[in-house]
């Protein structure tokens, strides 16, 4: 079974996962988003997701 890891400190995202009663852990890395400022909105979303994934894998 896959684990759900919320890579965010967003209370709204946390509340959404709690609402659907899925077990999850919170592991929110701190990334300097200014490093990605030259990205398009979709490119930014992808780059941050990939960077969060890399950091969380190291943390686990």
C-alpha cells in the first residue's frame, strides 16, 4: 500500500485529506521558490513537485 505524504504546510490541503479520511503524514520541506522564478506557472508547479519529492525521499 502506498503512503500519502502531504509535502505542504497548507491547512486547507490538510483539511481536504482529513475530510476524505485518508491516512497521511506531513513532511513539508522548505524550498526557496525564488530559485524557480523564471518558470511558467505549469513549469513552476512541476519543478516544485519534483524538488519536494527529492527532499522528502532524502528525509524518509
